[in-house]
């Protein structure tokens, strides 16, 4: 019964939904944006959520996490997606997954508990160009006495402006390597990026940052593992945003009246809404399958990550475009939340690779 | 392993002929039963007889009507064991898929006792008399009428015609929607009638489609006399029964499409064979179709799981017919696009048989989103029943 939520998951969803509506509503994103908040999310809210176990959902209990799987994580982040919460769950997931997949006992001791408690932020710094790529990074790791020197630039580093540490990808000769870099490292420049959806990101410059051999976590395999898992989790968040936006749009179609009738009684709009319903149902199925595949340790996780993200990118974008159009004039005003979803759809579509990227990678993984 | 699973496995091992343990190689190998039944092989006949004797052609129907009398979880086990050995369906039958469930719900004791055992054993082949030339999507506008014989009130006299009656030329009996009360409202004047296709006054003409010969027929009724006992439910209850039956039909069409894609050559293999993977647009269309098929298959599974655990299908079940048929059309279109000049042949010479089949399948697929309720009707249903978007009159 992999597709049907069990009782524990149902309870988690209810708790998460109640929590996000009270503590991280869309209104909060709007307030943070309008106040030009330097952090960009509620630190108190994040610590509170960490106390509930969300900062380390997938981290085993002995490292301070909740010891649950991705299926459970998906249930929770779907709810965070519903309110466009900017809490740093995705950056934390990438940080903890990198540590769990490649770090030494000492590194785990040093970081995991604090990240799970919500007092320390760790994120992945990988992308460099105008779009996501899994090719060998341009950032270089040059061997030096007792370690490496890192040089390069990183973009779209999620929550990078407030992170305490980074997992940085670099090329060590012809292979990819990941290194833990502290935010205060000499030679590391951090500049916040003001992204259109008000989710937080930064640009890093590594100008001769030195790291020790012990700071090295792993290579391309670990990077793929972290990115595939993050891609699947992000797809779950996108599902939540899409469903919420669709429900808001349906409510509008039922209540907005023109020509003396609800506009939802017009067949032109009914058919578009019904098409959208189908696309969203397909998205729900593939997201759930991908989450469960991670928990089952299946070999098709990379392919399902592509499948889920390709569909999430396309479906969220379609839903957002339809939502704006169906809301009419009010749909293009800043006053209405629909625009915030529209912006988030564009940014999440690009994160970890857009739909064409995912389809291309899926085809390659399938051998064609 | 449960006792039941063990019993099923042992029985199948002993009774399913070896040649029945592989998918059919084409529709010619299907077994439809009936008075004029044709069996592709002796094994096919034997397989039907053995399964029918256990009632396993209709696993969940009550034993008293020849069914298997299995509980739903036992039927699931039987299904799993049949799949495990790749067993062919012993019988394809509109009686099993459509009429039987409806008789169990609405039929009289006499009707069940008369018809169900013959359906289970594949002795009588049924066809469906629903659509008319003036009643397609607006099915309830049907005009075929049945009136009581003024001199014999135990007989209905049927006049009119039906269209899109699949296999009417091979069927023994028809279940038919007729108007029995011209003064009642559109939906309330309809009744559900069963009659023998050999009755005087019944004639059948096959229909050619854009894809060539087809199982579809047009069927004409000229003063056909039908015993009053052959009316299912009450006079005027026909529309309710028709809707119940359509649900079974739609589930069937969605499933059929799913199986069809499973048996075909993968799109990427075909694209490689025709050397078009270097075309980035075609390659992306192939991947898009594959991903959509994957998502659709997962959704069918989710739907089945939801129905099993909640006791009723979730909202996602309403999209199966719509999405399954639209996806199939897209895949067939893509196949002829991949084949290029090899995908536009009509007859030999000049084209290989599988290339000609490609074209026929492509043309035939255009009917998928029309038959059994058009895509537009499915969209209406989703919008109104699932999304709660009204018709504006309330």
C-alpha cells in the first residue's frame, strides 16, 4: 500500500498543516519580503519546527534526527509548499544527506546534531552557470600541504547568506569532490541573491579557501545521491504548492460571478480545470513513488527523480499560469497570493534542472 | 503461502495448458465464446472449459450462478497467480465485463439463473445496444422504442436502430436501451431490454472506419418481438442501469490501453531502429510520452490501492478513461512520426506488415477518445462531480 498514506503519515500531515497555517502562512513570506528581512525566514519558527523533528526528518535518531524516511518527509514538505514557506528545510536536507552519505564519524559528530536542532545551517554549494549541471564543476580543488585550496564561484546556494557551513563541489583533477567549508573561512565571499520568489539564496566566491583532507566528504556519486534526493523532496514541495494554488483557483471559479453566474459554470474554464486536475493527479503519483523508492533503497531513484521533477516543473508552471489567467485582473496584482505562487513556480522549475534537463537525463539513464 | 494461494497455484499448474501461458500474439487468438465460438487452438478451448467449470471466468460471482464465489481478496490472489504464469484470459466477454455485474445488481432471479451461467461458460456472446445516430454523447436522447403488443401484454415490440454495436454480427444476444415511455422525461422513459439477435426483424450491417474493417456494426430493429420478462429492473429504470454499466466499460477501456502499451515495442527502441534519436525534438517527445506513461501507470496503481483500502475509488479514478485514451493517441501519433515515410503506408506492396499495422493502429486510436464517452464528456464529469464546478443553473 505504498500509495496510500498510513495512519502515522495522516497524523503527520494534519500536524504539519496546522503548524504551517499558524506559524508559516503565505502572509509571513509576504511580510518578510516587504520588510526586506535580512534572514528571510523566521529563525524562531525554524527552531520550533526542528523541535518537532523536521530539520532532520531523514537523519537517524542517534544523530539527533527523527529517524523517519522520505515518504514522511514528503508529507511534511508538501504542507510547507502549500504556504510557500521559506524555512531552510531543503538546504538542511542537502547538508545532512551529504554528511550521512559521505562524512566521517567525527564530521557527523561535529555537525549533525546541531543542524537537526535547528541551531546550525548547512547547505550545498554546487551550481555555477546559468542553469543546473552535473558536469565536472569549474571550481577547482588544488592539492596543497595537508589539504586543498578551493577557487571558483557558486550560484543559487540555498540559504547561503545565513548558512554556517557549506558542502562545496569542486574538481580535483578530473573527478568531482565535495568539501565542508565553514562560513567564516578565509577567502570565502558570500553575497545574498534577491530571487524573484523571495526564497533565500546566495552567491559564493572561493578565492583560495583552504580545506583539510578530513573536510573531504566524497565524490560524484555522493553528489548525485544528494541532488537526486533533494530533487525528489523539492518535487514534493512543488506538489504542495500546486495543489494549494489549484484549490484556491477552484474556489475562485465557484465564487466569482460574471454575467450573473459563477465563472466556473463556463465550459471553457471547466475543461481547463479538469485537464489540470489530471496533470496534478499524475504528479501526486510520481512524487509518492519517488519518495517511497528512496526509502526502499531502489536502483530507479535517479530515474524517478527526473520523472518527478520534470512533471513537477511543468505542472506547477501550468497551474500557475492558469491560476493567474483564471483569476483575471486581480490575478496580476501583488495583493493576491497567486502571484507569489507564479514566481515560486519559475524558480523551483530551474532548481536542480528544469523539465527539459530532467527529460534528457531520464533518457540518458534509460540508455537512449 | 496461504492455503488458498497454494490451492490455486497447484490447480493452475495442473490445468493451465502450456500454450496458454504467454500473451496472445494478436486479436485473432482471443476467445469470445458464443454459439458460433471460434477457438484458435484446442488448448484455448480446454482452458476456457476448465476455468469455466471452476467458475473462475467470473471469480467473484456467486456459485449458484456458476461463478467462483470468491471473496475479493481471494480473487486478487487468483489474479496474481494467473499473472505470475502469464496466463491468457480464457474468455473475452461483454457479458462478463458489463452485463453480468448489472444483472447481479438489477436483474430478477429468473434472469440471473438464465443468463449468468451461460456467460460464465462462454456459451452466449453479448453485444451492447446503446448509441444511435441521433444519440451519441447525448445518449439519453435515444429513440429506439419498445411498445407493448396491444394483443399480448407479455410482449414488447421493438423498432429503431443502434450504431457502434461492437461485434453485433457475431453476438447471440443484445442488451439494449429502448424508450418504453414516450410521455416520460428524457431519462425516465428508458428501459433495459435483453433479446436474442436471431429474433425476426433484427439485421446487422458492419461499419468501415478510417482504419479499415472494424468490429463496429449498425443494427436495425423492425418489429422485433421480445418477451416482457426480458426487461431488467423496472420499466423506466434503464438509465440508472445504463450508467452503472458505463462505469464498468470505462474502467475496461482504460485498462485495455494500459495493456496495449505494455505489449508494444518501446518508443525509444523504435526510434533507434529508425535512426531518429539524433533529432532532439523527437527524442524529447519520446521521453515525454514515456514519462507520462510511467506517471499514468503509477496513477492506475494508486487508484487501485485507494479503492482497495478505502472501499471506494478516489477522485483520481475519474481521469483514467480520459487520460488513458489521450495518451494512447499521442503515442500512436508519435510512432508514425518516428517511422516517417514508412509510417504512411496503406497496403502492400511497398510496406512491411508491421508498418501497415502501425498506420492502422494510429488511425484506430482516434476513436479511443470518442467511444465509451468522449474526452469532452469526461472533462464535463470531472469538472462537475470532482471539482464541484456547477452548470450555473443552481
